[in-house]
C-alpha cells in the first residue's frame, strides 16, 4: 500500500537537511505545502529559507522529532 502524503514527507525530511521546492514537488506532491500544513497542525515544525530569487528550501526542525507519527502497517 502506498504511504500517505504526511508519512511520505516525514520520511523524506527526517534527515533534518534542507529540501528544495522542486524536490518536495517531485517526491511528495505538487501540493506539498498542504501536506506541510497538516503536519504543522500535528505539532511538527518546519524552517523555510530563500535560496535565490523566488526559490525556497525547507527542513524539519530537530525538536519536531520528539513527536512520533502514528504509522499503521497493513498485513
């Protein structure tokens, strides 16, 4: 079964490294900001920085790792 978008984003961003908008669109969804909003409502924190012009990068803040996502495995 395919992972849901919040789990997919957490898996990608759990390295606490910066991820470009292009990477998030490719690996999560073209609506990655909506997924990020869902995670923020669950208590996760993200940092955003401008790289050049209108390009941005995002990362999951380390303190967010104290919150463990609920992942249900299907048999």
